């Protein structure tokens, strides 16, 4: 039985659009609060802009944590470096094929329509792709240790090059 345990943390680049929207929504919420005695309308807009600033704050810094335990990959999304949300669980046995992005092993799957789950940093790092249960295309920034664990769990499905 495979007793491998690995964790990989991948950070996306700072979302500048969310950072700018956070500042703009914060300023508009403060201005609406200054106008509060004039109307109840300004209270509603202050709450609305405050909620917008909070959600933009959550989207500003996003990280993904891959946890590989006993032939199962768990992906968690960490927002604003504080709030964690479980995104998905993938069993290695249900993966159809996995290989680095652009590999010839993935050629047979390129023309099919899959839901795409991108858990990568969206930078120039080499990404790893696997197709899961004929429904989902998953994109990861896997390090060498995680790739070795994938290949060790399913050598006929998971390719390193």
C-alpha cells in the first residue's frame, strides 16, 4: 500500500485588478458613510461597496495547496493568505492520462470538450495536465516529488515527459 505524503504550495501572482477594485470600493464605501445622514440609500450603498471591497480582498492573493496522501490528491484554495476552501479530491486510479503540458501523450484528448480546472500559478512555470474520469482537465504546477509520486502510483497512466 502506498503511504506517500506530500504537500506543495503554489502561489499565483498578485491580482492587480482585484487590488485596485478593493481600494476603489473602500473609498466609495467611506464616502457613502459620510453621506449617511442624508438618506438610507447611502447606508445600502456603503454596505454594498464594503462587501465588494471584502470579496476583492479575498481574490487579491490566491494560493493552491496540493496534498497527496495514499493515492489521492486534494487541492485546497487559500484566499487572502487566511481563508481556506477545499476545491477538489482526485483519486489517482480514476485518472485517464497525465503528462506535462504539450506532451504527445495528451494528443488524443485535445479535441474533446472537458471542464478545465486550473490550479496553476499562471506563470511561465512548466505545468502538468491530467484528465480525470472523462469529464475534467486538471492543470497543476507540480514539483518533481509530486510527479514521481504520481508516476509511482500509476506508471501506465502518468508520464514524466
